[in-house]
C-alpha cells in the first residue's frame, strides 16, 4: 500500500483509511515481535489492556513501556510502506520552510523535510490525517508525500526552525491591543490589559514549558535594540532558543505577564525587582524565582527553575567517589561542629546539603533550616524562608533557632561576619551546623572566614570539614564510544588508562547530537586536622593549608575529575572547563 497515492487523490476518505488501519493493528504488533522489539507475552498483555481501556494496542505498548514510540512508528512505516526519517539527521532547506505555511505546520504537527521527485515530503506521526495533506497540497500547489517520525522529534524541529511560540506570535500579530504596548508610556493600564490577553498568557506558558521540557535550570530573556533573545541554561551551559523575530514587538507584554505572575510592580521599570511564582507542569510542582533588571533596551529577566523532584537526591546519587563518600558520611554524622560546602553559584551545593539532611533526619533529632529561598520542602525538617525586608536575616534566624533546641541547623549561606559568628557559636554549644560559602576550593574556605573578620581561634575550633564541588556534563549513555585521543588533547596532569583510550559521545537523538546529557559532581573533601588548625590560628594562606592537606593524602577536585574521565562518565574538556590545574 503506497500511502502517497492516497494523499494525492481525493477519492479515499479519512475514515476508510482509519478502518483499514483498524484491521492492521495486529500486523504492527507482529512486526514488533518479528524484529524482537516485544515478546509474544507482552503483545498478549498489551492487547488485553488495550481492549479493556478502549485504546489502540500500539499506544498501550508504549504506555506499558514494552516498546518505544520510535519502535511503533518504524513498524507502522513498514506496515504501510511509508519511509521512516530520522529528523535529527535531516538538513533543513530554509527555502522550503517559506513554502509551507507555519500556521498549518503548527496546527497539524507536520514538518517539511525535503523535495523529492517533485513532491514535498512531510514528516508526520499520524499518516491518516488526510485533511492536513489535502490542505497543504492546495496551499502549496505541490504534491505531498508523508514520511514517518516520532511526535516529539517533529515538535522539536518545529520549535527549532519556526520558533518557540511561533503559532501564538502569529495570532498576536493580528491583535491591536497587544501591538500598541511598546508605545505605552508611564500609564500601565494598557500594558496590564495586554499582559493578560489569552495569547500573551499562552506565549509565556510555551516559553516555560519548553524550558522544563529541555531540563533547563534558568530562562534568560534579554532585550537588544532590534531583537529579543531567549536563552535556556541546560546542564550549566547557555543555549539560544529560536523564537520568531516578531516576538520583539511583544516584549513589554511578555515581561508584564511575568511581573503579574511574580506579584511585582508592572509600572516600575527603573529599579531591579525580585519575586517568584509556582506552576504545575508535567504532573509536578515547579517554583520559579524571578529577577528583573532595567537594561539599555528594556527590562532583562532571569527565571531560576527550582524543580523539586530534581533537587532532592539521595547520597548515593551525588556521584562521589568511594573515599570521599565514606569521609562525607562520617562528617555529617558528627554531633557538633561546622560543615561547609563551597563552590560558585549553580555548582550543586544546596543539592548536596539536602541529600545530607535527608540521610540523617530521624525522629530522634530536630533539624532546622533558614534558607533564601527554600528550594525544596523536606518532610520532618523545619524550614524557614529568609525575609531581610522585615529583619529576618540568616543571623536573626540562627539566633531564634537556638531557643528551639535543635540538633542540626542549616544556614543557607554565610555571607557576613555576623552570620559566621552566630553559626560558630551554635557549633561550639553542641549543634551540628551546615552551610555554604562562595570560595573556589576547599582550602580557601578558612581564609575566607578570616577575611570576614572572624577570630582565627573560633574558625580553627569549630570547622570540621569542607566539601568543594563543581558540576560537569555527563557523556550520553545512548551514544557513548571509546576513542584514542590526540596527544594535544591530554593535559599534563591526566594519566591515561593502560589501553590509552578514553570515552566520548558520538551524538544522538537523546542528547540532541551534543554527546552530553545530564550532570554529575566532582568533589574534594578537606578534613580539618590538628596541623591545619595550627595553620589557621597562625593566619596561614590557602596554599599553606593545601600543602599540608596533600601531604596527608588530600585529593583535589581535578583529580576526582580525571577519575571520572577514565571511568567514562565525562570528558577531558568538561574537567578543563570547570576545574583549574
């Protein structure tokens, strides 16, 4: 059966094609069994479940995770003699995109792949939607032929080439209320009305959903003179997201919508503002922390995505080496003292501390935290949101905590001398205190506290251990391969495995051809020994501390990174990017 013939003739109805397909569903399962994608037992179970639920058996196979959407699409292509196309390897013709109307592309989830034998080949996941092909045949004046691709792949290339929210922007272009927003002065009435238009709401939602789908940690909305750029930070690296050029016209409405969600003043455009809101997407609650600053060509927005499900990890999920893991487990079980986690913003410090608290919490101990913001609510732990505007600072919260008889206290960050001294006093009176500090490595943490003005004898007697960490991107496990690196790729301090080979990702659909997917930590853990305490009391430098620590067996973060390179978890370039030699 050549489906392209059906598309080009108007004599076969959509219903008749679907009725033919009804009798061919068993054939799809037979094809899957023939190729070893599913077993006979799985086929029987899926058929029974599909019959009772009233859904297609191939959908039930995917729901039960017996087969993937890709498996089903390939089987359907074999069944109907329709080619399958891997959209990740398609070279898109920009001229062809101009021929096929974007409104139709968005409405029917079709994507123009190429021209072949005078016909436009269109990627679809539903070859039975004849109306879509008939409409495109009339609009373009060309023959059309379907090729099959997974729905997620089609949506991805539509977003890449037609832009996130492309259909919504087209709808907005015809709305006068929204178009005139850029001309509004100090009067905020029209902006408020435009920001709450259904199309603006939908566009902002699409930007948020796309970021969550791409596992982004931050959304950057950056205005320039003739452009509005949207970038997502994915696995620690910023990626520019393609958006329709017309989106610049709706900049004020988009930002006003975000301000409304965050309970901010939409009329204030001269001062920075901070806020936040919560959404529910993909059946989970997600908090967004919003920061808005006035820039030369409008207001810039950064939204930090706090995905509660991704924040809470167990200790074993952190990716620590065996030696560091054992030391860290001993450290967080101590009865008193200060345990610090250091690193730059976005290095996973909070995640490590949450994992530690989650592992030690029990009915026998009381844990209190003061954070800015509270990124994840953990059952059994009392958490307090810092509010400097009313005087609830880290130091004030800590003082109040001491009257609540806690065993363990978490301070979100030690930012000043006052917070540091209160935390140290808490640790010296029998409490275990966790906190974070912004330093480049573990050996620099004691000197940072000294620079704040804390007495050396207090630092030396209270700090028990310091964990420094960074996040590196992991090699995609779907396309990992071994290779022999060039001599120029190997840093002087990297010792290759015996076979001289390392690992990398070739690039595939799962990782969007980057070869990297997900992140994992690299660590160094400094235990404060008597020798190091003596150096701190004498106001020694971070270099002095590091020298003594190395003599005692301390391994720096970069060495942990090279272990992960040899194990095939990450790449040389990732370690060079985040850890200094």
